C-alpha cells in the first residue's frame, strides 16, 4: 500500500455499516485513521464514536483507563474498532489484546495503524489477530515514503479493493492471457495492492530496510531504546519535567511535559540550536530515539533541558 490512509480506507470500505451501527476510534488518532471512517459512517448513517483520553491519575497513568474506556464503548452494534498500535502523540500503549478480543466477541473488525510502533517494538499478528494492520514504510520500518505494508486477516480477505488493478486479478502472472478477463482476485491480501505495485525503486529500498530490521529485531531495538533513555529520565524529572511511568509508553516513543513556566516551542527551538530534534505535541515534547542515537545524544538533550539559561531565557520571554 502507498500509505496508512490507503490501507485504512480498504478496511473502512469493507466494514459492514448501516444506520444504528457504530465505529470506535480513540481520541486524537492521526487523520489517516479518522477520515476514512468519517466518510463511510456518513455514507451509511452510522455513528463514529471517539473515545476520549482520560486525565492522568496521580501517578501520571492513562494507558489502562483509556483501554478500559474503549472496552466499555464497544457494544453489540460496533462494526469496527480502529486504533494506533500506540498513541502517536506520546506512545501510550493500548491493551490491544483485550480490545481485540472484545471486538471479535461482538463481531467487530479490529483495525490497527501500526506506523508508530511496528519495527521498533514487537508486534505479534498471530496473537493479536487484527483484521487489518497498516504501516507506511517511512517511520519505524526505516523505509522510504510512498510505500508501506498492510496485513489483512481472514475476515477481510474476500473484500473489495479500492482500485480494480490488473495485477490484483487472478492469473495476472500469465502476461500472454491478460485479455482473458477474470472476475476473481488474487488470493490473500494481494487483491488490495495499489495499482503500480511493481515499485522498482521503492520496493528494493523497503526490502533492504525490512531485512535490516529483521537482523536487529524489534525486541532488541526496543530494549536498546529503554536502556538508552533510562539513565537520563530521573535527571529530567528532578528538573521538573513530567514523564509517564515506565510501562505506560513505548521506549522508542514517549513524551515529557515541561514545567508550566516553560513554553514548549521555545524549548524545541533551544534544543534545535544544539542539533537536538524532537517534536512538540500540544503541551508536551515527544522524544523518539532509535539505535542510531547514543548516550551522547541523550546527554545533549538533557543538558539543554536542565540548563539555567533555558529557564532564564524562556521565563524572561514569557514575562515580556
Ligand atoms: C499515527 C500515524 N498514522 C499515519 C501517519 C501517516 O499516514 P499516511 O501514511 O496515510 O501518510 C502518521 C504520520 O505521522 C502517523 O503518525
């Protein structure tokens, strides 16, 4: 598939919807996992339920309560539950096992946008049995933009593709018979391939990236990130940065909330001046390390964040 939105659109288009039925998404999903659902829900008169992120508890935990809310929102009329494998803004982990099981129990499709964790964190499709899992290649799969991968479970395998591609039809390998037009599609998920799937440039790049990831393994990447950041977290907390407790987020993607007096975009600019690049998401800074980051990189991040000059400059700016 060329993108997450393409793969999610396949799932959305093949979700049986009608008035009175509903689709569930977690609040704040990336738009690729919202617009396809909005469209099909509008067309069918179905309800799109957005499950709000709960306020953090006293220890800063939201993951469990958020998953509970999603579980409570699923009912007999739910046609699909669509989530990120982690929340893309701060890496919050969902209880995918329980949510998937509940979706299956009511006959709803379980659809996952895996772009923000697959590759950097273990994901077991056999255990979680999603009906669709979609990842663009260019984030944690370390591939190029414009190509990605999608997995579809049994329940979608007789679905209708978004495009009527010639390679998607059964027997299309036999070029001499292409004009013996067929009504049947290729087996498995290949029916859903976007047109022009023979991507001579992008495909070898993605293949090389996947081979590299298989060598490193998502387990080791995740462990590396956890070991890389752990020694620095206490220091940040001592300087007033709020971090989610361990286990709430992935180690490759997590957020910290600076002390109230610090302006988030100001902090981001100060970091950029030292060649440290992070994302600002609302009131938080999102950190996304990988195996190419070293303890020196983390030290550079922490040095900027705890520097007196950062505080003085930003406090001064705020007063002006
Ligand atoms: C959670 C999530 N989903 C999807 C995307 C990208 O979507 P697409 O592949 O449709 O461009 C991003 C990009 O930042 C993302 O963070």
